[in-house]
C-alpha cells in the first residue's frame, strides 16, 4: 500500500502533462514499442519552433543553388550543365551583386519557415493518429502515410508564397520587377486573378505527397537502423554526422523519384500555364519537345546536391533544436 501511495503523485503529474522533460523523438512509438507522448500545448510548441528553425536554416543554406535551378527549369530554350550553371552564377553576381543569388529568398523564408513548422508538427500528429487507429507500432508504412499527409497539409497552407518566390527567382534582370513581396502578390492578383496564386498546385501536391512521405519514412527508418546497428538506446545518442547522413540519404531518394513533377510545377508557377493542358499532358509535352535529360530532369544535378543538403540540414537542425528545447519548455 505504501508503494502504491508513493507512486500516485507521479502518475498524476504524468497524466496532466506537467512533466518537464520530453523525449527528443516526441510522441513516436519507438522500436521498443513505447507509447507516444500525448499531444499537449508544450509538445506542439517544441515541434513548431524546431520545425521553423529547420526550415529557415536549410533554405538559407541552399537558396543560391535553388535560384540557379529554377532559372533553368522554367526556360525550355537553355540546356543545363554544371558549366552553364556556373556561368549563370557569374552573370548574376556581375550584373546584380552576390546578394542577388538570394533574390526571392525572403518570400522563400516566409514560406519555408511556416511550412517546416507545419510539416514537422503535423507529421508527429498524423503519426500518432495512424498508430492509434492501427493499434500497432510506428513502421515504414505509418511514417510514409504520415509524411505524405503532413506534406500535403503544409503545401496547401503556404502555396501562394511559393509561387511568388519562383517568379522572383526566375528573373534575370538586375532590378526585380516588384519593389516588395506584397506588391508582387497584388500585381499577380490584379493581372491574373487570385487563382494564379495557386497555379501548379496539383502537380505540386502530386510531387510533394510521395516526396514528403519518402523523406520522413527514409529518415526515421535510417535513424532506427543506425540506432540498432550501434546498439543505442534512443535517437538522442546519434551523432551530428549520423543525423546529417540519414537526412541526406532521405533527401536523395525522395528528390530523384519526384523530380519531373517539380519541373512541371515550376513551369506552371512562372508562366501560369500548363503546356499540355494537364499534369500528364505537361510531362508528355516536355518529354517530346525537350527530352529526358534536358527536359524532365533538367537541373537534376543541382537538385541532387541541393535536395540532400537541404534535407540533411533540415532534419538535423529539427532534431537538435527539439532535443535542446524539450527540457527547457514545460
């Protein structure tokens, strides 16, 4: 009886969610079958902040690569090669200055920070929901489904900013067409209508669902494999290099599998039109007129460098910020 009495206060504190320390893998069923941490305001705060830090950092690091890639993706008249890409970098720096490599990055950050916050938070929530519904531990299929749903949710909520970022990045003129991002949004609505802010959403969702699903499933599965192989007790014991390797591998697989849809998405965002009347029509038209390497996979070399780098930085920063915040926010 005494043992039971002593345990009751601890149980109560856990039930009310007032415990101060949260695990770094916040709410996931681990390979040992542990139950997820219940969804609380504290847990959501940690997930949102760590996700936002992840999105901002990874986008800042990869913005110049992304800008050069977009320029080639939206222009069917120029073939891509690493040499041509480097000449484009030199042209931008010579005509507009080095900071022009980050043109449109303000819109990208305004989109990517909330996007990452939403996607990492909703992934944990979807994963909890799917494991509760199935009554099983979180596995590859659960992570795939949760990642796909999280990517679709975040994309729909932040898409107009992605359109604006693509248009700003595609400009090669020394002075941007719009003085501010707000002016850019107003100009698009005035000349093309509100629907233009969502142009290309369908191929984006068609691409982001497998991309996000594969990214999360691969990252968590690779981490679990590394943990097992090194006989570690939790994700917290993984080194920075292991996290970066897991994130980079996940990004590489997801980027390659979904790249043609990314090309179609950028074309629709910048031109406002689908060259084939539908997503599949656009893919077919680009393939017939421009081919595979210089069409559907144009700029893939840069993407294979940028994608894994962004995933590695993003996943690693998210894990570390989450680990640092968990014992401090309670």
